[in-house]
C-alpha cells in the first residue's frame, strides 16, 4: 500500500487531535488525561524544533554566504542580485506586518479564551512578556548594541539571542570569503557537511510532525475549547493569503517597471513552476523547472539564470518571511501581547536575516518561525495555534518564493543587457 504523503499525515494528525480532544473533554477525567499524557509529546516536538534552530542558522548562513564567492567575479550581477533579494524580503515582511496589524486576526479570540491561553502557557508567556517589557525600557540604540555578542557560545545557548548568532554567522561567512580558498576549504567542507546533517535532522523531526500536531491540537482544544479560537485561525489564514497576493502584485509591478515586460507575459511564462512549487512546497525541488521556464519562456540569459536562481532558492524566501511576520504578530495578539514598533521592526530584521538561512524544503519555515518568535519575546508554544493550517499556507508561500526568484532574475538580466 502506498504510504500517505507527510503533509496528509500532518493534516490527519490535526483532525484526529481535534476530534480526540472534543471526545475526551466530554468525560470528567478527559482534560487531565490529555494534559498529563498527550500534551508532553507536543512539548517534545516543539523542543525538537527549538533544538536545531541555532545549528540550522549557523550551518545554513555560513554555507550560504561562503557559497557566494562568485560575487568577486560577478560583482555587478551579484551585488544587484543580493540587493534585490534583500529589498523584496523587507517589502514582504513589511506587507505582512501591515496586513496583520490592520486585520488583527488575534483579536477575534475572546478575552476568556485569551486568559485561558495565558494560564495554560503561563510559564512560557510570563517570561517572554517580562523580557519584552525590559526591552521596551532600554535606550534607543539598545537593539543595535544587542546584535553584537560579547560571547558567541553564550548567545548560542539562548534562542532569544538569535540575532547575535546570525551576526556571527554572517561575519564568519564573509571572513571565509576574504581568505585564500585553499585555507578556507577544510572549514567550508565541514560546514557544507554540517548543513546537510542539520537538513537531514529536519527531515527526521518532520516525520514526527503528525504525532506532534496531534498532541498540540489535542491539548489546545482541551485547554481552550472555544469556537472563537478557530474563527481567529481562519482570519489568520486569510491575512496570510492577502499578504501573499499583495506580494505577487509587487512582483508584477517590479517586472513591469524594471524589466519592461507585461504582467501577463511574466505570469504565463512562470505558471508551470508556480504550480509545481504549490504542489511540492519546495523551492529547491522546483528549481530545475524554474530555470527552464525563466530561460526558455521569459528570455533570461542562461548565465544569469544559473547564477541568480540557485542563490534565490537558498536565500530569497519572501513568502516565508511574510508568513513569519503575520504568524508572529497573530500569536502575540492571541496571547494579549502588545508589540511595540521597535519589536515589530525587530521582526523585520530577524525574518529577513532568518530567511537567508531558511532551507528550501517543506517545514523549514516553521523552524525559522521559532527564531522570529524567540527574538520578539513571543511564546513559542503559540506555534500550536497555527499548525492546523500551516501546510496549505506553506504551499502558497512557496509559490510566492519561486515567483520572486523569477522576477528578480528578469530584473538582473535586464540590468546587464541579457534579457531578450
């Protein structure tokens, strides 16, 4: 019998978790049984995601930056590629924050349910809220000062210091490029292998996702059995989809203004890659089709496509970054946390930099979200709120990721006179 695909297993785990909880809470002993015997497995799954956050950032970022050694030979193309990718990522996160602050999906949760959530996750939430309050009392440049660690080993033991780890990884990767390749090769080989091992760890952890989702949703429903929670979840999904649709509009505008091509020409050319991205939820798996469509149908020179698109599949995760911004603010709203402008600017920085290290495989965005939540002082346990509809949103945001790669490749090709 053919094995059920992982995303269907996760969706099945979600449905069974909800039904299981609704059934057991009908009995007096049901809620306590779920809390004592089911919830711990959800906590273990969250801990596994948090476990690999720091290693993933170190491995992916150091490998990603050190792979960009070709920029020294293709400085004009490389500089424009990286610049455009960073610009579109910042735009995506900003759009996500704007949408979630306008719609406020977390406010669809009633005060009673919010109080229940805070009670159930009291240990986690209280420490995060206190840390956020302490951050609010700091000076105007404290956030900038905090990016540079005094002890990287100490920073690496705390997921809340992820920006410091990102700074070190970028600094380390750039320094590797600046020394002779013969000298840096053993270190690069180590981090290439290290990164592959971490990606395999993600694969193994995601195999446990159906059980983790079952446990998380069971405990969430048992401890907060209210319809408004699911209404808020629906509004959260709508917020993400609106943000992603707006981001597609931004790409069409960029193609129209900078590449001088019509939106219909662009969409017709890239549509098969978008459909594959939607079905696989993997930019990496879609890369061969993306390259074929961009070269044969959008008129991008092969030399440009072979340089820009692989980098994009590694560091350009606009859809993922947008979703992380919406998810982080939604979870904060669900817990009744009021994020300051400074905290939301911090989300822009963290989501942008974290996207550089986000692996182009299904499920990696969820690991990166742990980093964004920790840095913003939002309880990571709030991941349980969004697991239910993560898979369909993952399919949509991967489509946006691939669309962004194609749009940037056209603009870069136009800028170096290699667009037909």
